[in-house]
């Protein structure tokens, strides 16, 4: 199938998804979308096709999850602030629960437990998504963030500026989030090592939370598992396609997550 033919089919699918109110109304279009993904030449990625697939994936997610919320990101700076707000809700809720447990079991001061948990969870999620966007700033940009409240996971709809994507573009697209997490984990660990044991729990606990939360998210997203649902799985599929040069297909979402 030619790139032009795939683009026309994808445009028709996106139009059908945009007009639909229920998933049942677009079952043929969803099947066609999956067929295009299976036939996609992942060894030679096209920015325009990946952008259309990313848009179709976002609309399909909205139809599958009636409670989904989509936030249009207005440019790099305002969009970054919007993303920061969206990603704050889940860490706030989890940190509050951890603080209650810590106080109930007399494990730690409630304020310290809340602050440490929030610092770790929020820094990990925010740095991950910001790093995805920054890593691909020259080739694409996130135009929408979507998920289900309280946004334990957020997906990004990407709009590509380049038609022909290089190997470096793809690696940065999918590995950028984890690289940001690992960099922050290393930085926080370095700061803790320099300051030493004399800093006390008020600083040591938040630093430890930042290190472990970012390390966990960064490593987990690089694991090539989850049937294409993690960044590592998508990257592994692309690497296999590059290695074989004859393997096609990526039957999962093409947005960064």
C-alpha cells in the first residue's frame, strides 16, 4: 500500500471517528485502523501518517472511555503549564493517602510523608511527559493530552513537523521520557550524596522519593512488554522492523505516553 493511499484511508477514518458519538457506530473504521497499523512500514516511519494515527488513537480512546478528558495544548510554554496542572491531581490524591497511612501507623510526620510522596510522584510524571515533548521539539510537538481522571496515565497526541523521520527521531520520541526520568533520578541522587547524611529527613526523604519514583518510571517504561503499550515495547517493535527490514506493523498507539 502506498503512502498516499494510507493517508487517504486514515483521513477517512479520522473523519468517521470525529463524527461518531458511540464506539458501536465506527466498528468498521476501527477495524480498518487496525489493518493499517498491521500493514504499516515501521522500518520507514512517515511523520504525516504517524500524526494521523496519533489523532485517530486519541479519538478512539475518547470513544472507548466516556469519562475521558482531552486538553488541547496551546503552544510549548502554555501547553507545558497545562500539562503540569493535569498531571498534579493523581500525585496529590496518592500523597494524601500515604500521609494518612503514615500518621495512622505512626510511621512518619504527615506533612513530611505527603511532601515526599508528592515530590516523587509528581516529578516523575511531569518530567516524563515534558521530556517526551522536549526530545522531539524539532520533529513534532504534542497538541493534546488525554486520559481519564485522576490522570494516573496521560497520553499525548503528536503533530509531526517532519515527513521523513530518522532513527534518532524515533529513539528520542519513545525513549525521551525515560531518559528524562533517569537523568533526574541521577541528579537527585548526586545532590543527596553531596549533601551527605547531615541534611536530615526534611530533605533526605523528598530526595529519596524523587530518586526512586523517577528510577521506577524510567525503567518500567523502557521494558519491552505490555504488547506495545509501553515506550520500550514500541521502541522494540521499531528496532525489530529496522533489523529485518521486511517486518511491518505496529498495532498499538503511536503517541508518546
